[in-house]
């Protein structure tokens, strides 16, 4: 019985060694770098084709008109979303009807939705001035002026409101 197991071992041993050697040979072949022999023949450069003239650039599109109630240039801050635009319209109607508290509440809601819109801050500052709250209007106009970078019209209007609130506060 011992001779039977030895013969099996002898018979399978060369196959195991052969498999191991084959694996090593294959993996060694994968890791070798291919040597590139420099070309000894002289090659001529391919003829170059003259570049085609590039098409003329299109003129820039005219700037889009701002939404109703929004003043200034294209960099006036974020464009009001439809919901914010609706709230701005509601606030205008409330202010025109003399409901300043409702107009202020509506503008504050719009500011919560779009806090980086300088037009909203300016409109709220105007409402606060009409409510005879110059200190609050001054702070809101300053915030509007800071956010209105790139919109000289709104910066100018905010500065005028700041000046007006400063004189009323004293």
C-alpha cells in the first residue's frame, strides 16, 4: 500500500512542478519590458496640410432683459425663481394697498427662499423705511449693496437709501 501511494506521488509530482514552472514562466513574461530598437532607416516627414482658416467667432448674444421688477445688469445676482417672483409681485401689491406688514412678511419669506438676491433686500429696506424704521432699513440697504456687486444701478439705489436712512435716524 505504501508503494501505491508513492507511485501516485511520483506521478503527480512532475505535473505540479510543471504547472508551477509554467505559471512562473508566464508571469515572468508579463513583467519583462519590451526593448525598442531604434530605427536605422531614414524616414521622411509626412507632408503637412495647410491649416484651414478658423471660422469667425459669432458675436455675443444680446443680454437678456431682466424680469419685471428686477433692475440692473446681467450680474444683478441670482435671477428670481418663479416662486420668488410671485412673492415679489404679492409684496408689491400689498405695499401699494398700504399693507406694509404683509409686504414685509412676504419679502422676508422670499429672502428665506433666495437669500443672495440683493433686489429682495433692497425692497425690504424700502418697506422698512415706509414703516418708519430707519435703523432696520439702513442695515437691509447695506446688505443689498454688498450683494449687488456688478449691478451699479442697485448699488446706487441702495446707497441713496442708506443716505436717507442715516439722516432720518439722527
